[in-house]
């Protein structure tokens, strides 16, 4: 349990912008933060819950998450077919 917290949960919290603002991070860490899906999810949740915005304001972040999902699903299906062949 401790290893999973350190290995997965802690980087997710650090790079999502929940604990520390992403703008204050060094440039290499900002690039890593843009790849982490939790950053985009946190932006959507913050916009809806705190600011009270609708879907018309968070469609870009939602599109980024849909793109990441499609890319990872495509890679997974491709790799799965190679293993079966």
C-alpha cells in the first residue's frame, strides 16, 4: 500500500495542480504535468464545482481527456493484438 501511494498517488497529486500551482513549477515539471490526466480532470472539476461553469467552458479540457483516452485505448488494443498473434 505504501509503495502504491508513493509511486502513483503522490505524483498524481503533485502534478495535478491540487497541491502546488503548475505555473510555479520549473518548465520540465510543467511539461510532465500537462501529460498527467489528473491535471485536466482537476481543471474540469474546479471549473464546475467552484466557478459554477457549464460544459461550454470546459469542452477543451474534456476534449484533451477524450483524446488521451482514445490514444491509450488504441495503444492497448494494438499491443494486445500483437501478443495474441
